[in-house]
């Protein structure tokens, strides 16, 4: 008897799917729903302060994925540090350009927070190189007790949303490793370390890109 009820539910679901199938966006998830799944919230650094002291326009062409290597701070704590101007970096010619670190999004297992408009350059990748001049920077949190696979999945969805919105191809979704830092040792950073194999993009990175692609293909 119970089995019949379950079968009935599945049949009902299939029926709904067929009805949805008549719409032009068959099998797709609306952008608004994926943004809700990401749990994306704006918590911008005020314009003209700290990491936004100098506003440098950008047309985003890449998405750069990082991990914080900070085992004690979640996304809200990183956002607070950015807003307080706590994340300073030595400003020097050919190095950090503004005296602060700044990036666009921080993701953890609960939320994705935006710190910087995607039309402004950050300081997260390669000093005055193309990683900073052309890419949206996403930091993944890895604080103790957080669920890494949930964080990674949320990051993959956010990357898919940004690809769709800004017409960025999958080949331009890159790890921080992709951007050599002139004068740093090693120039190519082992970041995000938990998605690299022996410090380089390999099987784990390809798996991550497959998750981004999966979510991208869910969008209309
Ligand atoms: Zn990094």
C-alpha cells in the first residue's frame, strides 16, 4: 500500500516535470534560484575606503579561485576584516598596488559574500599582472569545523552564475596557481591547495571544473 503511494508521488513529480518541459527553459534552473542556492549577499567595502581607496575599473574576463589558508575565520569574519581595513599588504612598485588585500567574493559552507563590485579590480592574485587586472577573485574559507565539500559546491555554483552573467568561458576559470607572481617564490602559488595535486592543477582541479560546468549547464 505504502509502495503504491510512493509510486503515485513519483508519477506526480514526473507529471510536473512534463508540464515544466513545455516551457522554453526545459530542465533548467532560473538564475534567481541558483543565486538563492548560493545564498549570495552583498557586504561591500565602502567605496573610497581601504581596499576600495583606489577604484580601478575592470571588465572581468577570468574567475580566479583561491582558498584562504586561514583556519579560524569564516566568510563573515573575512568580510569584517576587509571592511575594517585589517588586511594590509606592503605596497611596492611591481607588488601590491594599494597597500591592502581585496577580492570580490568569500564563500563558506553557509554563505557567499560580495566585498567588491565585479567591475573593479582587486588585489588577490599577481600584483600588477593580468590576474588582478582581469579577474574576479573568489576565496573559499577553510576554518576548522566547516564543511569543505559544501563550500566547494557553493563556489562552483557562484562561478557558474558569474560565467553566465559576464560571458566568461570555462577555460577562463582558473586557480590562483595560474597567475605567476613576479618576484615571489615560488611564482605559482599552491592555491587553492586542496584543489591542486602536488601544488599543481591536476585531477582535483579537473573535477572542480566539472562541477562548475554542471551548474553552468543547469542555467538557462
Ligand atoms: Zn590564492
